[in-house]
C-alpha cells in the first residue's frame, strides 16, 4: 500500500512559520515595552542608529536636491547672516563662539563655523547648497533640527544655505560683524 501524499507537511511548515513570526513580534513588543531602550539623550545610541537614519535621508536628499535660484554676493551673505543669527546661531554657534549646550544634545548640534573631521572642513561647507537648503527646509528627523519651510521664505533659506556653503572662506567684514554682534 502506497503512502498517501497530502498537504499535511505543507500545513505544518506554514503553521510553524506563522508561530515563528508571532514569537518574533511578541519578543519585539516585550523588548520595546520592558527593555532598556536608549531614549534619553545621555544614553548610548542603538547599534547602527546613525546609519539607519542617514541612509534614507541621504537617498531622499539626492532625489529632491535643488540648485540655488541665485548666486552669491555680499548682499546675499548679509541677508543670510541676519537670518542665521536670528534662527540658527542659538544651536549652531557663530564664528569664534560655539554653543556650550550643543554638545549635550543627541545627536550633537554641529557647530557650523568650526572645522571638523580629518580634512578640517568648516561646518557644512563641503555639502552642496542644495543639500543644506533641503535640511533647512525639511529639518532632520530624530534630531533637534526643525523644518523651517513654514518659518522662513524660500529666499531666506537659500541665503542661509549659500552663506553656510561659504563658511570655509573669508567672508566680507559686514557679514562677520552681523554674525558676531
């Protein structure tokens, strides 16, 4: 007598698969509910947390980046310096003066007039003006960086972005005076 083949084997595999998914979901829920999650600024970050956030952000910026609608000039820099001083300096500092409490933010608020990294880049001057504009307009999720697209005009956001793109160069004296007053 031949064995009768049936769907019993497949059903057991499928049931085991569903139980496995349910166990993983339950374990994740319990970890989130009772686990020692790093939710305080002073806590160590999740493994790969920065990479998990940066990858989709960089991909989106690459898709949506714009080019400045105007070029740089002393007038653009002066207007950008006024906006920067009023909206950005309290977290990101000014030339020659870092914001002390920024190092206690998570992630740290970058000091945009200070050299960093091995190459000594100043602030975000190594980013395109379009990338900086995107970050100013949209903010950066899971950081303290707010979206300014409902606070500043398009022109003001471009003025600040072009100013920050030039942070590694010597700026005209009136611009420096506006920033440091």
